[in-house]
C-alpha cells in the first residue's frame, strides 16, 4: 500500500513536511509563524511508499513565511521557511536538533 497526499499550493501558499523518528508516531507537532502566539498542529503518521515506511507530519497549506517548530509547549525545536508554491521539508529528531 502506498500513501498519497493532495496539496493545494501556489501563489503565497506552500506546504511543509516534517520528517520524524518512528517513536513520534501519533504525536502532535505544533507550528507557529515566528513571533506569533497562535499555533497549528498536525499528527505524525506512518507514510507507506515503495521503499518502506517513513514518519511525518504534513501541513498541507501554509502561508509563505518562517515558522517555529515546537518540541513541546514551551521549547522551540527550530525554524523552517515555507515558500509559496513549494513543499518545504524539515527533519525533526526527538533528541537533539533539526538536520
């Protein structure tokens, strides 16, 4: 079985895929525009593809800009820039920093 997603991106709307370790499966990852207090969240799911299974949270429609990825409610993990019309990717490790 292969998973697929449909993304509606273009103009100033992009998408973000946050790749994680399997240990984060079914946990929520929060994201906020840098400097903002409002957050959105998405759940890490296993994604099946031809070469195996990976784990990721997908934010399918984000306004272009720089976002903080949160490790927990008070600790930022890092930042990522989303560009309109493109899919940004972020590597999140449960222990350590982004890569």
